[in-house]
C-alpha cells in the first residue's frame, strides 16, 4: 500500500515538512517517492510508491496530466483499466505510462 501525504495553506516550510512526512511513510512504499508543489505554493502533495501495476519511473506520483493542469496522487488499483486505457486511446488520448493512475487522470480531464 502506498503512502500519501499532503499540505494545504501557505508556507515556505512545505517542502522540508513534506519530505519529513514522506520519510515517515517509507514503510508504505519502498519503490520510490515523489513531491508536487503548486505554482502558488499553497498545495503540496507527496507520495511513497509501492509498485504494483506500472513498475517504471513514468508511473511515478504525484502525476500531472499532459497539460499540467490536473495532478493526482492515488493509492489503489483499477483492475479493468486496460480496457478503459484502450477505449481512451481509440478516442485520441495520449499516455506517457502504463499506469492505472494515468487512466484515472485522463478520465477526470
């Protein structure tokens, strides 16, 4: 199970605090970590990865859509995501990973 952390507010301490929070979640995801900070620095997301579906770096989180407008950090599994992935590709979607997380992100977009 992945570890997810987040902060909302306004602080210059977000990144150091977020890194400390992610470190506390190390046991939840030994396969990688990621941090995302909004442009206005009011929202910060962190993720400890437990690789199950997409084992590559491209499946890392937090993950932004191609436009950069939407960001997700997700823990779970969409078992029928390949069918949805193929339907979305047929409709013109462009994917950078093979992850179910990116499918959720594209569906939202």
